[in-house]
C-alpha cells in the first residue's frame, strides 16, 4: 500500500478519451505514476499503455486488473452504468478509488460505493477535477467573506452538442445517456458548493428541486434540461445542461452587493495556467479579478486531482469532494430526474437491477441469532427490516441486498404502506434476486378503517398479488376492531392458514386481553391462534402514541405476560425512532413526532444511561438500544428501519452484545446500581 515515501502507483480502468486525459495528467503529477491499465481487450490495454506509460502492465480484463498487485489506486473511467460494480470490487480488492463522475447512476449506487470503501477502509472520491483547483478555495473564501454581500441567486450551465448517434453512449438510455448525469452534475455540484460556502460549510443540499427537460421518443434521454434548486439559506440556483445544446459554460453568482462571474469553471485550466473569476459591483463595474495558477496545460488539472487523492489518502476522502458531498449530489440529480420523469433501466418500481456485485451470497449468522416462530418452518432472523423510509426502489433493493448478505431474512411490510406500493417493491426484489424461499415475509392488512375479516381477505389477496408469492410466512392484522367478536378474526385467519396462504398469524397493536381472548377461542375450536404480536417496544417509553390506535408492550405487566405466554414479539420503533441518536434533545423540537412520542424526564435519564453504557462497551448508543430489546427473557424480533448501511451496522452489532438482567434493569431505571 501507498506510504507517501514513494510515488502512488495508479491503475486505470478503461481506455477511452477520459482515461487518456487522466493518464496525461499523471505525467504532471507530483505524487503518482501509471503502472497498470485494464481494458475489455488486451489489444486496447496494451495500445493505451504503449502511448501513455510503456512500463505499465496491461490487462485485458477488469477483474484481472483489480486482482493484481501492480498498483495502489484505481481511476475508474468506464461508462457510468458500470461504476458501481467496479468500485465495489475495487474496494473489496483493497484499492483506493477515484471514480469518474457521475459516481453512480443514482443515490443508491453512490451509497453502495461509499459504503464499500468505508467498510474496506480505502479512499474514495468522485472525480470532479474542477473542485481540486486552488481557484475554488478562493471562490469559497470570497463567498464566505461577503465579497458580494448576501448571496441570493446563481446561474450555472454546462452543455455541448454531440453527434446524433443513438447507439453512442451520450444518447443511449441503456448506457446512461443524457445531459443531467453526464454534465448536469457539474452545475449542481457548483450550486451546492456555493450554498455551503454561504454558511461556512463544504456544501449544502437543496430542499427542493424542480426541473424540465426535452426527452425525445427516439433517444428517451434528456437531450437538454434545466432545473431550479432552492436551499434553506435562501439561495435559488438555476442550472442547465445538454448533450444536444450549446450554452456558454459558466457559473455566475448574484449577491445583494454585486456578482461573481466565472467563465468555464468546469475545466478551468483549458486555456493555460492562469485561471480567474471576476467580482462585479452593483453597477457592473469590475472591482476585482481573482487569479490562481497551475502550470500550463489542461492535463495538469488531472495531475492536481491525482495529487489531491495522494494528499488525503490516509483520511479516506478529500475535502474537495467527500463521500457525503457525492451522496448529496446524487440525491439532487435523482430529484431533478424524478421531476422530469426520467428513469433508467433497473430503477423502476417493478424493474430492479440485480445486485451490484453479482448474485447474493448470504453469510448465515450463528444459530442463536435466528429463532423459531410457531408455524414458520424457516428460522427467522432476530432482526426484521422494514419497508418504508427509502427514497427509491433502488435504495430499498440495495439495503435489502446488504441485509440479506449479513444474514437477515425477515422483511416486514403492509398493504397499508402506500396501498400496495411497498408490497410491489418487495415483490420485485424477491423476483430479481430469486430468494423467496430463503426469506420470511411478514405481511399485514386490515388497518383501520378496513379492520374487518372481509377486508383482511381482500387485502391478503392484493398483497400476495403485489408480492408475487403464494403465501406470507407471517400475517398480522394491522389493527384491532373491538366491535367485532375476536372469534371472527381467528376463523378468517385460520381459513387462510389451512389453505396455505399464511403459515402463522397474529396482530399488530392488539391488547393483551384481546390476544388472550383470541387464543382461548382458538384453543376451543382447534385453531393455531395468535403466535406473534407487533406492538411498540423499546428502551424508551412511548409517552404518546406515534399514530392513533398504537399500543406499546413495554410495561412490567406486558413483559411478564409475554414471557408467560411464549408469544413472539416483533416490536416496531424498537429503537424509538432515532431518540438514541443526536437527533433528540430537550431543545431539539423540530421533529414534532419524535418530541411528542418520546420526550420525557424518565426517557432523558434512559438515554443518558444508554450513552454511558455505549461508551463503556465501545459501541453506538443505538446498538445498546437494540441490544436491550434483543436481551429480553422472551422472544423478540425487533423491526429496524435503517436507510443507510452504517445504520444497519449499528443494529447488527447488537446481536454481538448480550445484556444481562442487571444491565437491562439499570437501563430501564428499575435500579440505581450500575452493573459495570
């Protein structure tokens, strides 16, 4: 690996024009040299190496390139639909990564790439070379210092007119063609950088994005497009792009006391070493020209980019374009594309791309991390992943892939979630991964106001259709309706169980009394009865119901009842919806739902103890909160709702921690005696 005492050895993946530009840049780099080239054919790789670095080793296969020990960092210059696959594989191979923009086709892909690099402990940066030029530091300083007063608006554009070839990359939908991804990413990243500089931060993300685009029926990609980005600090940015359009490449920033004009900020050294932007007063007169220099030649900027990687390689990311910055840019581009209804293959509700890094391989957790639920033949993972909170089907699929590969196999859904939308997304994931018989589907229906036996059957029919499966492993009535005799619900559920359409059943937000009544009736008629309950349970006490009709099962009486009845508890909001993170605090009232449901003096004391134990054990407080639920003397299968990979890691870490009675009692304020 690179030790900064010797040149950073680079491998280039791809042998196209942009790869050639980077190879030329490496010749001017102070820190790096090209030692390996990979292409889809040995002939192309060898020809590229002969032109740019005759001593470099050539590979006619990308995986062979990554498997070699001839370099430390890889520049990924393949078409962008291939970035995610090769970035993940590069991380697994221990290679530092500079990935050509856009890093991924969407937010989910970039999230997977950032996570892979983070997990492997390697550097990752999206290759926005303009961000590495020292002129950008000066631009941010002028914005932060108020050189043009209060910044209010911004105009930025990047476009060109390519040959109209529908088979070529730029106009081919299957290859990720179109302007928004190829060049629109530049003005969006510029606007986000300026918005951040206004607040003294590296970047800021827009709160709203509204876009328009010209998408012909033959190419089916955005040939030219514009968008307006609104930021919380008041900045309104207008951005434009195109691959069949010639606009001036520029970035113009408007403030209360003047403006800043930057011509061609995307390739600032194209016309030589000196680069400048101009500050204008209110009357338009030039007040100042700010200049920064690199040695002459466009290639030098790519060398500066390579040197940026080397300078920050131990930090695993660079301030020029951090992983968080790339994620924010991808999210903004997703919003722009959604507003113009532009989807690429594999992104839709029913058409999901397969796993980014090949077929799923489940790493089975130890046996004690799965448990038996009556009526369900498969072992059920102690952690159950939810189905809401994802920004896109692609993000959901990426997170489910990760959950599955870590050993999770239980998924919670409901017809009520989007009236079948979540069921449909899960069904698409099951089919595209071919894992239905390895997964435990926990479905729900008959939510108020449709909480009747008749509606239960209707919604079961719908859910099974959306899921594309003949049965649900576990089915729960999403609410109770005490006006209906409990035996009618049991009879209806039992009919479906005997028909093989559900294997086990229970209720969500049902009282102890009604569950007892249901099981007493089931015993009389020879039915299975309720085997599962899904009420709220967490270390934090639910002060007020999150939603109308919600019930908790965390009192001492509830816990004793669960232990005696041997009913499996699948608690929702098992980590109190973010209460055990820095999102909550007595003075943090922005999230009304969080404050109404969890803020109380006793819960602040529980949170304090949770943080204290987490520090003692060297884990996250969220991990302790999950471990508390898992360590009860009755079977628990907490529902978790991670939307980021590292959130999932915190939950899985709880499986490695077994809290004893003393720990649980102290955390829950039942004793003052500290157990450590």
